[in-house]
């Protein structure tokens, strides 16, 4: 007797993901995905089944794309199969990978979703990638793929349909759906709501958790970028040249764990008397502004917390920043005309990291943005084009999300900070 089919569909924005314990060859999707080695041998599992079903012309077309690189996604027609295309996910390279299997799974899954619009396709079916000869544990492949698919579908064109085929249904098939829902709740902050026979994965409704959700998605995109840069070193075996990237990736994972933990906190704002204020801004361009605000904070009998007083620490910069913001009672953010130093692992400026943490941990926030008509010198303006674009985006998001005070100079800023802190403490 054949095993029963078990499946569950989740709405993700305007798209959907269906988790099903069945054979991928039953899918009617426009794109079928298989995992293979860098020579596209298609020697076993799903890849062998697709090779047999697609025919000789399919094999000949795939042979033109070798050798491929680990993490690549090789696109071919689907031969005699009912689909339009086959995406060959390269999970086995010429050398043993030092990256964890989840890195490969995340990369090929997100790349596959992102490639669909370019090919005019709206539906795609995946197996549990890399769980055969590549040796990626089923639990790792299934959970990482599901989370990557959900995250990718939030950014995909509406109407995209993704299927994840997980083999035959076992006795614990139903439990897997619960584990999946718990995984996306823990890793992204999504809640599962019943919608008839379907379920919907929904982002957090409150501002604080919504900020955490956005930060986690940013860090996931940055992790994909760093892992993509590491993959060529994995194929070449050049571990020495990749040491810096590995360090950044480790720091990013630590930073992500901190934000993931924020999802578990209630996030109630500080209601007692404030004793400390974290002051966030770029440094050299706003030095007189920071000195003035420090005088205001200390003049009100509060403890000033800022970069000027940070002692040497073994913590990564982003982790230290998180710790300092969390320890403070209030947050004062000052945004000028520079984006500032970009922390390598996250790809965000220290100022934006400080702001995001303050929102995520529900700090009482006061924000002050330099007026566009303020008198400035050339040294106060961001000169890096990418940094300037990030600054404009950062300023725009802050101005839309908060009632900000506009300032023209240090004295104007001092007066407005004084008034705001007194009002906040009353």
C-alpha cells in the first residue's frame, strides 16, 4: 500500500508555498528543481528521475554547462517533462565544503525564486535539496529551504506558487508542519493564521516586532551575499583568503541571534525614571553637536552613553552596540548629512544599527534630523555614492516613522533635546 499524501499550503503575501510529502514528478509547476554535482551527472534520486523522464536531448543540453560551481543554478529546458525548465542546483563541488549545508540550500533556493520573473514563470517545485549524496541532513535542508522560500516569496511577484516536495509521508508528517510553523515564528517572527483550508504566514503587526522582522530579513540578505562570496573559495580550497569573510559571517550570525532573541521579549517600554541616555550619531562631522547634547544630558542629571566612552572590548562592534543600547533607558538619535562607518558584517552604518536596536527593544526614542537648509561644511557631507544613497533611505524611513525634530546647528539642537528630554521625563 502506498503512503498517504500529506500537504499544507500557506499564503505568503500575494504568493503561496505548499509543503507536501509526495513525489516531485507529480508536480505541474513550470519549473522543477533538482540537486546535482558540478559535472551534472544526474546519477541518483530526483536528478536521475528527471533525467530518465526528460530524455537524451535534456542530458545533452545539461552537458554543455559543465563544469559548474558549487552554489550555481544551471538552467536547462525540461525535455519531455511537462515543465518548461529544470533548475539544477549544484550542491556537490570538486572539494569538500567547509561551509555548512544550510548555506548552499539558502543560496540556491533564493536564487531560484529570484530567477522566475526573468523566465516568465510563476510556479516552481523543489525537492529537499542536497539530502542525497551531498549529505545535507533532511532537517537542515527542509527547515532552511522552507524559511528561504517564505522570505523569498515576500519579495516575489504576487501569484508566485512554490512547492516543496519532501518525499513519502511518514508517521510524523503532520508534526513537520508544526515544526515548520515554529521555525518561521522563531527565525522571522511570522504568525500562522487559519484561512479556511489554507493557512497564512503574516508579518508582525506591532511596530517593534515589525522592525525586528525587517532587520532579520536584511541580515538574511546580507548573509546570502557573504556566503556567495565564500563559495568560490570553497571550490578552490583557498581557506586563507576567505578568513576575513568567515569572520564577518560569524559576527553576522551572532548579530542575527540577538535580534532573533528580541522576538521572545515583550518589549514593554521603560516607564520609570530614566537614568541613562544613549546618544547616537556619526562622530567627526557632528562633534560639536554631540558635545552639546552630552552637556544637556548630564545637566539633567542623566548618564550619557556614547561611543566616546566605550572601552576596549572583545565583542564584535555590532554586538557591543546592541549591548549598549539595550542597557540604556532612553535613545537620542541625531542624523546629519553623513551615513558614517559601515559595519562590515551587517552592511549597515553603526548609527543605523543603533537606531534599529532602539526600535527593536522598544526604547523611548527621540530623533533629530538636520534641516536641509542648515549651514554645513564640505566635511559634513557624505561623499561615497553608496553611502549617500543609504543615508537618504535611512533619513526617509526615520522621518516617515517618527515625529522628528529638525535642527540647524548645535545650539538649536541643544534646545530641542533639552525640551524633549524634559517632556519625556515628566
